[in-house]
C-alpha cells in the first residue's frame, strides 16, 4: 500500500485538497497581517480623539466668573461638554441660576450646572483638532460654531466663530 502512494521520484504526492487548504491558510494569515496595522491605527486614533475627555477650567468673560466644563464622548461618538461647576451657582434670590437666555422657552428652567454647552465635535486626525461642533453661550442664548486644538497637554485652544474661523475669537482653557 505504501508504495502505491509514492511517485516516480520516490516522494509522496500532496493531494489537491491539501494544496487548496494551504493556499486558504496563507491568504487568511496574509489578510490578518494586512489588517493588523489598520486596527492599530484605529485604536491609536481613538486614543488621540479621546484626549479631549476630562474637566477644564473656563473663565467666562461675560460674567467674570470661573466654571468647570466636563468633556465626554456622547452616545453618537461625537464629543460634548457640560457645565459641572460654577463659582457662583446661585442667583440673587439664592436659587440655582437657570438657562434664562435660552431661545427655547421649555429649556429656560434648566439649572446652568446641567446645560450642555458644546455639541457635535468630531476629531480630525489629519489636522489634529476637534471641529464641526457647536457651542452654546448661556449668557446670550446664542450658538456658534467651534473648533478645538491643544496648545500643550494641559491647555486647550477653543475657537468660537460665526461662519468663518476668522470671524471669531479664541479662548484658552486649562485641564484640571
């Protein structure tokens, strides 16, 4: 029986099924190797995009008070920021300050320490900034476009503008 499996040169022939399986295995390993850098890049982009997550101290030029904003990743994958602390959270009557300037009457009763002031920011790896977002100014009730980039590990350059970036101003916020 053994001699029947040998070819003329004395070696055992490799069945076609084994060759096909061998090619499939090679293709599978090759595709894994090709996808590995892509998945590593995606993970590193996610880590870079999440660098914005955390608490920042903000100085409100309009009211002259300090507040803290918390940046977080929203359920839709974009980034948002909410007011979490205010230097003077109470009004003259001793009640929590509310969003009285909001253009929507149904939101004017919300305490300022619960207002989401930045929405829809997304990270652009090429420019290394978060853009496409909107910032709501509770002191005026107006909404502007915004973009964010980091000056260093602890200082954020926040740019709010109308239409074009040149028609805006930059604020610098510090990570807590």
